[in-house]
């Protein structure tokens, strides 16, 4: 039931409007290098894949949605249908440099299972983005008796993340955090934006709207030693 319901939700989403570039895409693109081999789990309509190809990254994608994969292939991108939270991906152990999971973990019931598969495939890094369900705007919405944006049904979110929950999951998955980037509200407002970015770095659980984390895998440590 879980697999069917998630697949149906994702098919409906990708048969509609396409993605537009946002913070998580820009940060993930910055965190990978030209010539790297990257697997994007949850590639959707291929927006990140396209950007990486333009940067000179060797990239492929997988997604549970057939509709999303069709859009990728129509753009000439390498993508295949797979449900990484239920089955082993068609990739060898440590066969890519980096695996990206952008706003994917909150859409599955058992993110640790999906992350374990990402770690198996990657030999260097895993890049993850998740929304912050405990942000200040979300807390204010709760106080006002409203359902926070990230908790509403149209989002398809099954698992709630905040900074602490994300770090615990990464540690449990034997991943070492290398870099954390976050965005916040009012960050583009002159003067106020500078202060908000500072508060976001100091108190990410309160002021961050989302997190993008670059983490290294154990195999990477072994290769470096």
C-alpha cells in the first residue's frame, strides 16, 4: 500500500508542472565538481540532472515516478524507474562519487533504509536536502492554530525533519558531516537579510527553512588513509 500510494502521488506531481530552480538545487550543484560521477535519487523531471550535465558532471538519475523519468528521457537525460526505499538500486557498491537526495527523505516512511542504499552506492559523498519542520514560521503558524506549510497533504511529506533529527540520522548511517548550508526567511532584504543569515547559522533549528548537507561516507575515509 505504501509503495503504491507514494508512486501515485509522485506520478501525479510530475505529470503536472515542472520544477523551478531553488536554493537546494543551487547548493547541490555547487557541492559537486566537474568530472565527478553522480547519481541523483529522486531525480523527478531532471532539473538537477540538466544543471549537472551543463557543469560537466557525469550524472544519472532514478525515481519512483514513471512520469518523472519520462520527462528526463525526453530531455536526453539518463534516468530509470526504481524504488530505492524498497529495493536495491541497479548500481554496484561504491560505483559513483556522489549520491544526491534533494527533498526526498521526508517523502518516505523509512528514510534510514533509503539513506543506507545511497551510502552503499556512493564511494565519497552523499548530499541531502530536507525542509525544516520546526522553523520559526512553522511554530508561529501552529500558535495561530494553522497547519504549517510543510505538514499539509499536498506536500506528500511522511517524515518530519529538523536539524537534530537530520544529524542523528546521518550519524546512524555512518556519514560524517562535511558542510551544512541553510536558507532562511527575509534573507534577500538589505541589512535584515545579513542578520537573518547570521541567526540561521547560530540557531538553525529555529531560523532555517531548509538544510543542504554534504556528508562523507566511510569508504571515502578508507580511500584517503
